[in-house]
């Protein structure tokens, strides 16, 4: 359990300095993902960038 809280304990003294800290976890790094979730003070969510989401030429109003 101590290893799972290592990131939370490291970030705790920095918390008053920041409104939000984003931790980008690569796929397959379960230890980092577990640490990030354990350190979270809010609901974590997974984001996935898709090529469609960054292209806008076919959206209405983008002419």
C-alpha cells in the first residue's frame, strides 16, 4: 500500500501551489496508473486523442 501512495505523498506538499496537476500515464504502466488514481483528489478520467477530434474541415461553420 505504501508504494501506491508514493506519488500522493510526493505531490502533497506541492498541492497549495497549483489548482490542478495532470498526470499523463502511458498505456501499460499499471504502477503509474495506480499511483495516479491513488493521488487523485477528483474523479480521474481517461482521454484518448483521435484524429477525427483534431480535424475540423467537415464541421458545420468551418467554411
